[in-house]
C-alpha cells in the first residue's frame, strides 16, 4: 500500500462523519458533536446547536452556508439538554427521539412510521420528514413543517388541516438566546371570517385582516413581487397560506421575532446580513374613529384599536354609510359572511339590521361575497395603497357635523367628502 493511498484513505475516513447525507435510517443515530444531516441542495442543516450566550443544547435546523447562525426550527425548544451527550435516535416503533446518555427523553416526534425501515430525511425545503423507507416516500408519518417554531418557510402551509385539527402556527422565541416558547404567537384565527392574528399571550396585537381574494386585507405591502408568489386556500378540508420562491437563488424567511414583530427578511450575500423586506404592524386610524388608547399608537404594538367617535342610533334620524377606500377592514372574528351574496344585497342586508356596523365585499377579485360586521369596529385603518373599500355605518351626527345639506338616507359618502368636511 503506497503512502499516498494511505493518506487518502485516512483523509476520507476523517471526512466521512462531517459529510453526512440528508437522511438517517433505523440503525443510524445522530449525536451531538458527531454528525448532522445536510439537505441535498446544501441549503439546510440539522444538528445540535447552542444559541448565542447559551450552553444549552438543542436539535435544530439552520442555513448550512450562512455564517450568521440562523435557526429556522427547533425540536426540543422546551427541554434543552444541559450537556453534550444528546443523540437523535429512532425507537423500535419508528418514532424519532432525542435522548441523553442517561436515556432521558427530551423530545419525540408525535407519530411513528410503524415499520422496521423508518427514514428521516432533511428535504431541500428545510422540512425534516419521517417516512416508511419501504413504502411511499411521498407520504410522511411526521414532518417538522407541521410543527413550526418561529419561522414560516417557503412551501410550508401556515394554517389549518380541518380534517385532523392540526393548526400550524408560529410561537416566538423567548429571547434572542432562548428558543423556548415566548409570549407571541401568530396564527390563522378561524372565528367569523378567517384572519391572521398576532397575540401577546392572549391579547391580540396585530391583525392582517381577512383574505380578500388577492392578499391579506390589512397587509397591503404583501403584493405580487419578484421574490415569491403566494396562495391562500380555504375549503372544507384546509385553511392555509403558503408562499413559494420564484428562484432558488433567493434565501428569505418570514418569522415572528422574540419582541413580537412579524418580519420577512432576505439574505444579502454581499453584505452577509439579513435585510428587512416587510414588517408589521404599521397602522393609523380612519376619520370618524379615534385610537382607543391614543398612546398605544405611539408604540409599535397597537393593542387598543380604533373606536367610533359617536355612538350609533338606529332608525330615527337615520344612519348612513361612509365609504372608506384602501382600508384594512375591522376585526372579522365576529363578522358574518355570505360567500354568494352580491354587493347591493350586501348593503341592504347591513342596513336592515340595526346592529350591523359595516359591510364590505369578501372577495375583491370577484366582487362577490358579503361581509357584515356587528358591534364595535376594532382595528380598522387606511393604507396609502392597498386595502379595500369598507362601508361604515355612521350616526347622522357624524355625517352632518360639517354643515353639509342633509342627504337622503341612506347616504354614501366618498372618503374625500369626509375629508373636506373635517377641514372646514
Ligand atoms: C440508538 O439506536 C441504536 C440503534 O437502534 C442503538 O444501538 C442505540 O443504543 C440507541 N441509542 C440510545 C441512546 O438509545
Ligand atoms: C450572535 O452573536 C454574534 C456576536 O455577538 C452576533 O454577531 C450575531 O448576530 C448573534 N447571532 C444571533 C442569532 O443573535
Ligand atoms: C412502541 O409502541 C408500543 C405500542 O403502542 C408501546 O407500548 C411502546 O411503549 C412503544 N415503544 C417505544 C420505545 O416508544
Ligand atoms: C401507526 O400506528 C398507529 C396506531 O395503530 C396509527 O394511529 C398511525 O396512524 C400509524 N402511523 C402510520 C404512519 O401508519
Ligand atoms: C409559485 O411559483 C412556484 C415556483 O415557480 C410554482 O411552482 C407555483 O405553481 C407558483 N404558485 C402560484 C400560486 O403561482
Ligand atoms: C456569495 O458570495 C460569495 C463571495 O462572497 C460567492 O463566492 C458566492 O458564490 C455567493 N453566493 C451566491 C449564491 O451568490
Ligand atoms: C366578539 O364577540 C364576543 C362575544 O360577544 C366579544 O367578547 C368580543 O369582544 C367580540 N369581538 C369583536 C372583535 O367584536
Ligand atoms: C342582526 O344580525 C345579528 C348577527 O347576525 C343577528 O344575531 C340578529 O338576529 C340580526 N337582527 C335582526 C333584526 O335581523
Ligand atoms: C375570489 O374570486 C376569484 C375570482 O372569481 C376566485 O378565483 C377565488 O377563488 C375567490 N377566492 C375566494 C377565497 O373565494
């Protein structure tokens, strides 16, 4: 055996553990310090890590080639391992588990493959999947995309599988150095007409508004763009939002930061930094409404929302509707929707019910579909571009305060007219 050959053999033997593949099978295990899975496109890596300023060990997924450690998923976020003896293993049932040297279980995948040939694979999308290696490899017994932490990845369904009750939503890290569940969550709320809500513990801090057929009504900046496309699916089986990258050259993620900000960032390979692409909240109240708690609007978290200046009367004196353009529609959790009702009928339906406070079309792309709101209109505001038309019931007092001639009831004001009145 030549020395050169021996050297090569030695080198490749040492290289072997670090050039891990993208999958592991029943007899494989992945130990802390001893291995990792790398997706075949080399974008993502699964292994044990410690956050900045922490010695705690977690199994997670991060960007393989990005130097700034950017973790997109954490398995044992609630149960860190305090030493470096952690190992990811299969049970005899085909479940994935994280154990330490004492055999203590720190995490386990909730489903098993029920076969003797389970395979765990880190896909090019960054999804860790568990499948039956002897069966259909497109059927997953378990997948990390069904159990997101704080990051919404391209190709991941954000929302509900109504058949199983699975709700895929994000929970912030506790702090930049601690992946345990923080106080912020963001999810699709199914009450009334579905919308996306961010909560600080149980208090709603941000609403995207409902899907209006083209985008989240209150996220006007979310428009067609060169980086990704998106889709919203709402049927009897599923309600979810998903985005997909137009090009593999772009690295972007949407995440709920530990301070509650929901942000989209794009990796800038030139500066080697994540740059902000979109973020929320970003809001102002409409005319006729004041901030419920004006001081809240000076903070980024607008917890209070907007309230009506004058209480509504119904019947005598008459209420009218003010048309507001480009608005984020109010909280739709108590709204009713009739998906087949046309626009005129929608207006009538609202007028005829004294508790109806506003109406709008539920699908701006078809103009069909009727949303009616009842009670206080919470958290409605105007956007320079985007949003949609909202018809708000106002008391006669609000409509006439500028001294304009009385209009026939019902009155439809254009937003411009309201502005005129207020400046007189
Ligand atoms: C992990 O699985 C392998 C193969 O089944 C087994 O030999 C090993 O004891 C397991 N490790 C732990 C810590 O359970
Ligand atoms: C970790 O700390 C380094 C050095 O202080 C910093 O540059 C980096 O941004 C931090 N990473 C995260 C994810 O906070
Ligand atoms: C495997 O499944 C059986 C039957 O559900 C259960 O009793 C057993 O505890 C499981 N074993 C492991 C290691 O999870
Ligand atoms: C594994 O078996 C359990 C219990 O019989 C079943 O509920 C589950 O759906 C099975 N999982 C797969 C992937 O077949
Ligand atoms: C979005 O782009 C992906 C990748 O080009 C494509 O496969 C998918 O069909 C597109 N989806 C929509 C809703 O346009
Ligand atoms: C990122 O930049 C490095 C040099 O800084 C270059 O070698 C690499 O090809 C770039 N990657 C991409 C995806 O542009
Ligand atoms: C919806 O109705 C419930 C029960 O009446 C009430 O507690 C809640 O404040 C309402 N939400 C909105 C946004 O109007
Ligand atoms: C007005 O609408 C509310 C909510 O749908 C409903 O509960 C109520 O019965 C309606 N009132 C009338 C008079 O139709
Ligand atoms: C909205 O209308 C468009 C055009 O008619 C239709 O393709 C789409 O499915 C509708 N969206 C919803 C959520 O109903």
